[in-house]
């Protein structure tokens, strides 16, 4: 089997599993810090100045994976309509995808920026 074919077969599930591990870690960290349930803790993480943009974007991805409707209003409030500026702002693409995931309308592959 050509290397390219092997990459196409094994890389997407591997990346997805790494993202799930990240999601579990960010959720456990948020719950430990904020002492709330998973959803409330992830939302609090996004609002906190104590976490990096990368951590906040992972929290957004995780909220989409969890598909809890309580996160919808918060995620919607984060939409700016602007292009992504990953160095300064939350990833607008991740926010949109998380909202669609919660609404059950997301189609396509979904990976958080690593």
C-alpha cells in the first residue's frame, strides 16, 4: 500500500483521537478550576483571562462535540462576523462549526487547530 494511502486511512482518525484527548484534558482542567459541570466550566473558561486563545478554541470545539444546547447562546454571542485572526481573537470558524454541531446541522470533517 502506498504511503499516501496509508496516511489518508490512518491520519484522520489519529488526529480525531488526539483532539478527543485534548477535549478531555481541557474539560477536566475547566471543571477543576471552576467547580461547575462540564458545560458551565467550559463556558467559564472561554470568559476567563487565565486561559490562552488556543485553550479557549479547544473549549469551543469541545462544546460542539458535547452538543449541549446550554452552550448555544454563549457561542452565538462570540460571533463577530469578522475573519479569523488566530493570534488575537477566538476562531470564528470553530465557533460557527460548534454552533452547527449543537444544532445537529454540521456536515463535514471537524478538527480543532493544533
